[in-house]
C-alpha cells in the first residue's frame, strides 16, 4: 500500500474510533486523530482498557496494542535490552498486533529503541 492508501486507512481508523467514542457517550479523544502523537498510553475506544503506544515504524505512525503493559511486565521481570529480550518482546507484541512480514525488522528496531527509552525513563 502506498502513502496515500496508508493515509486513507489512518483517517478511516480515526473516524471509526471517534464514532465508537460518540456511540459510547465518551468525549472525543485527541489520540484518535491520525496526526496526533502522544507519550501517554491511550486506550482502545472499544473500552477494553488495553493501552496502546504510537510508534514511528517504516515511516508511518502505528498504534501498537498492549505495548505499555508488555514493557511493564518485561521490566518487572528484570529483562534488560538485548537480543534474547528483543526476540521475546516481538513474540509477545505479535500476540496483540498484526506485524507484516515485510516490516518485521522495522518493528523490531522501533520496539527495541522504545523499550530502551522506557527503561531509561524508569531509572530517572
């Protein structure tokens, strides 16, 4: 899919999320704009409470489901950055997210970078 197609998909996803919010009687969530990026862990509009994290992957913003919780679990287990942790992180991330085969390396790099940053913020 080209950039225009991905933009259309992101716009439609944002509109669907806003409509779900409206139907559930919630105030519109600024996280549901395709041009928004936040450090906070927004949750899914469906009300499931699954936290998400927006990451830059392959030149586009991707909402990665459950990433804040996954990072918390790995930190609590004492897992520092490294190849074994990276492999396990990706296995866990794939349980909640559809990772295109052609983007495996990009996802791995983004998640490794974000996990290292997460651990760095936790130390402070």
